[in-house]
C-alpha cells in the first residue's frame, strides 16, 4: 500500500479529465449551497464521483459518538448491510491507518494488499479484474476528522493521481460541510436544551402562579402566600430590593376572593412626602393650590380590592398615623376634607428595611408595626434560590431578544458564570445585566468576556451604592428627615438597577480609559459601549465630546 504520490497509471485512450473534474467540483459546490441537510450534499457528491469519475462505492467514515470506532456515515452504492459492517478501529485496515496517520492511501490491487480486510464489501461483490482502493483524510486544520474512500478499476483511461486530486478537493468540501453541520448541531442542541428547560419552567410557572423558579425557598414563600390569600390578615413582605415583592403581592390578590376587584400599587419611597398623602388619600377641591377638582386617592380607587404599599418603611410618622386609622377603622379622610369615607381594601405592605430596628430608633410607630406584621413573609434573595438563576436568565434572554429584535444565545460557560455571581440587586439586576449583554453581544453570541465586563461594572457600582447607603445610615435625623449624605462620585456610571432614569453625571478626565476600553470591547459601537457602562447613548457621546475623543473609531 502506497501512502506517497504514485506514478500516473493510464492507457492510451484519451479522456477529457479536466472537464469531468471541473463539472464534479461545480456540482458538488452547488449541492453544498442548496442541500437542506449535510446527508443530501455528501451523498450527492459521492453519486457524482461514481457516475462521472468511476469512483465507485464511495463512503465517508467518521468516528462514532458511542464507541469512537470509524463508522460509515454517508455512502453511495453500498447496501445497508455493507454500511453496518463498515466499522474500524484506528489500528485496523487501510481506512484505520489513514485516520490515524492523516495520510492518503492507495491500494493498487486489493487482492495483493495484506492489510485490506474486505470487511465492508466482499471480494465476490467487486468486479472482476484488478480493483484499486483510494482513501484520503478529511482534515479540519491539522486534525483528521474522517476518511473519504472509494473503489476504482485499476486499468482505466484515467490517471489514479487525477482521482487523488479530486478526492482531496472533495474531502475539503466535505470537511466544511461537517464543520458547519457540527456548529449548527451545537447551536440547535443548545436551543433544544434551553427550550426544554423553559418549557419545564413555564409548566412549573402554571403551578407557581407566574413565578419562575423551582427552588425550595420560592416554593415556601408561595405556599405561605396562598395559605392566607382568602383571609383578611395583613401581610408584610420582607426581603432585599429586587426580589419580586410586588409580583408576590399580585399573586396574593389573584388567589384571593378579591381577584375580580382592583389591584393598585404605590411605592412610598418614590413620591415626595407632600404629594404622597394626596396620592394615598385623595383631596378635596381647593385643598391646595392646583386642586381644581375632588380627586380620590389610591386607597379609594382600590376599594373592594387590594392596595400594595411598597417601601412602607419610608412613610413619614404623620402618614403612618393616618394609615393606622385606615387599618383599624377602614375609613379615610381626603386632604382638605372633614368627613370620613368608608373603604373596604386589603392593604399589603413590603419593605427591604428592618422595621423592628426602625421602631427601636423611633422612626416607625410600634402600633403600626404590630398591625402590619401579623403575617410576615420573607422573600429569598436570588443568591439563595438554588437553580433559579439559570431559568430566569434564559427567560430574560428570550424577552430581550423579542424586545430588541435580536437572535442572541449564551456562549459556553456564561450561564455557569451567572450562577456563581452574588446578585446583590437580585432579579431586577439579573434582568438588567441580560439586556445589556444582548445589546453589546457580537455575532449573536454572549461570551464570557461580555458578561465579565458587565459584572465588573456592576461590582464597582454595588460597592459604591453600599458606601452611599452606609453614609446615609450614619447621618443624624433632624425633625424626622435625614441630613443628605455626600453625593456619589460623579465619574461613576449610575446603576440602571437602582433607578429608572439615569441621572446626569459630571465628566472627569480619568474616565477616558474607561470609555476607550468600552469602545474597544464593542468594536467601536458607541450605543453598545454606553450600555456596557450603564449610560445612555447621549451621556456617552457627551463624554466623548468633552474629553475630545470624538474622532475615536
């Protein structure tokens, strides 16, 4: 058996070898571009080899996923039984040697070659006369991934070297088909896995009243909520910011007898105190400048249903007193009014603060605390919800793709990295990170480096926010209001999870490196670079202008 170039073997009969070879190459290229599956393209190519070049019983052998043996994956001119017999280790026969060494093999006469096994095709099946066997490696770079082989009659008006050349060309085509198909299989397999996980999660969501998650901590919180849904008991939801307190309050409402009545929510920390009273209790016409008509408040509008008061710990002492009256007497007085208005409303409250500590500090009424704390339910932070990050991340990826018109996938190891992060901002922070990753991802793939860049930004922001909160907690209270803490470092991008709108920030000269790094990571895309840094595109461009970086590609 030869593994080196051999002399051409021909007869005196003329043949238009070049024209036939060119036709085969062109048709093989067409098959690759038009075939719906790799099987159609490769089998069609093997058929061309047989019909136009006399390279018969062509086969493509690839390592089996089960046992690693070389197996015939595609063929033309072989029976099913012959295909099944065509199994070789890397140490067996001519085919195994080609796979092992990565060198082509030429058997000039199969009857005279001791290493030829006749395993796939019996000698009796082959034509009479001298039969040759040609095999070339299918290469991906320097790696042998398979073998392309065929029989031919030894004495033909066509040089064996010409057959080897065309086989090597077609092996290159087949290598590309296999590579592309492998990439597609990996991606579709990844999608099938994600779709199955999402399907299971959505089925679980039906049982979890719309909450995505399978962790014991979430199931326990849901169980407590549903237990008291049909009772008049006051529920206090506790937990860190971003753990889904409003969603749990909605579940409490939807599983109660009040489900057909209004559900309203208000964040006590998001509205200035002078406006919050009117928002909650309403006002009479002429109660203050601008009150041109009587307006019912949220408590009245939620009559018969449920009112969710988020961040109840930020309520002023005066409003705490008025809320206590609502809980005890189910009546309100509008701002500027003198008569009681009866209401029937279930009030659900939530806070990320320690209300017991606030009572001890004198900033929260003890009697109100006892009225609210009848049935406390603690919502677990994301870091304590084992296995839920994976489900939530893929759900948010699907939502972000739909929102931004993208088709983005998680790269290898990304989900595992997300699961290892601490998530101080919980579910809200995870959603924000996924959206930013979709915006900056290149080629439809979120890589580990994309996630690491975003998480580094998040970690810096989280440390800064913690420092700011510590400064606030250290201030002295005056007349029920804390002295404002020192403002955050103006050069640091605002965390999108901390506020719905990005505040205007001063520009610092030492931001230049940060801006340039973001541009480099996003290939010069300013919108994606802004998203990476948690800025709006306008803020990012403003900084480039101020720092005279507008010519940066």
